[in-house]
């Protein structure tokens, strides 16, 4: 329970005052514990933030594993993937995860073990997406380039909406979603044809 409270305090702090202002003492204050308690539970601030990131990935992997895509067309199934993406990439907590991931993977002070752990989490997430894209795209889902393209396009639109929502009210624009999905589907079909893959 204490670990969960500290992790929630870290996310809350990053969202409210920013990553770099979320010092060890600030996290302890928000969680209602001493820094000694956090050290006992996690060891270091770096280890705490890595666990916040890992929990976020765990939830997303579980969501992906449980997802069932409905739809007769590629567009309908991609729209369903877009909905699954929204459970993670559309949540404010994901902004905290982006900041944590960027810092832990690029900060020269980050330990080699933590850098390797961040990379492993990313690779695990890529593996988790593949079955979902098999559901969405059929036989051509084995092509890594097309999986990467589709997942990035759909994910980046979700993250863009999330960031935009910090500056203006979210509109939930159905037209933008439809145009995105139609564009991704057309690009997948065209590239599958060029590569001699079955059209999804």
C-alpha cells in the first residue's frame, strides 16, 4: 500500500509541477512518508521512477492481451486498435510516463541497469502489440515495418490529442480519427502490395 501511494504521488507531482521539480523530498511529502521510507521501499528515486514506468507498461500489456477487435474491414479493426491505445496513451498518467522514460533512457546519470530495464520494457511492449495487429491486419501483420508504422501512427495521434488537451479542451474529433484510420489502412494496403504480401 505504501509503495502504491508513493508511486501515485510521483505521477501526481510530475503532472502538477513537472519532472525536474519532483524532487525526492517533494515525492515523500506528497505521499505522506519520510524519504527514509521511500529509500527502504525502492532504494533510490531512479528505482522508484523505473517502477512507476514498469507498472504503466504492465497495465498496457494486460489491456492489449485482453483486447478483442471487432470489425469486418481493416478500417474498423484499426479503429478498434485506436480505442485500445486510448486506454493508456490517452490518459494523463501517460504524460508522466513519457517524461520518466525520456529521462531514464537519456540522462547520463542513469545507471546502466536502469537503461537496460527501460529498453527491455520497450521491447516487451512491441512484442505485446504484435498479436493485436495480427487480429487487425491478418497475414501481413508479420511484416515488422508495417506493424511499426501502424502502431506509431495510431499511438502518436493519441499522444498528440493528450498533449493538445493540456492546452485546450479535448474535442474527441471523430473526423480526425476516421481520416487517420483511413490513411493508415490505405498506406498498409499499398505497401503490402509493393512487398507482395496478401492485402489485409
